[in-house]
């Protein structure tokens, strides 16, 4: 699994409006329905109202590549431009070794 954390930063609430429009327009739902998508969910840091975090997880690089080639990317890019957002990205590849199970309270 590959997880990508995308931090969208804007001004005057634009990042939140972007995420709201992604949900309301159906773009986020369409991305969630793409083959290989495991998670596509927005969050807002409590200490930074001008940032929205997208946690985006995919089965593998081929699924990400197909997503990047999909029509959804053009729609997403247009909304990013509309809200004048800037991004930083973190990328994580899950490994099948080790466990933190002993530290997790369920």
C-alpha cells in the first residue's frame, strides 16, 4: 500500500472550501471508486485553519499512475487553481514487517 498525505494550504478558508467542493461535486466520491483506491479522506488540523490534509491511499503505484491519468485529475487541478492552493506532499510505502499492535488500544 502507498499512502500519500497532501497538505493543501490557502488563505481565508480557501482550503476548506476546496475540500467541501470536492465532496459536494462528487469528485472525491469518483476518486474513491477508482480501482486500487483504499482511502481518500480530508482532515483539518486543529491548530491550522488554513490547511486541509488529504490522506490518499492506493494499492500500488500502478493504481496511482492510472488515477493521475484519469479525467478526475483535470477537474481536481481546476479546483486547486480556483482556490489558489499550494501543496506539500509526504509519501509512505507500507512494509509487511513488524507490528505496533502492542501499543494500540482498541
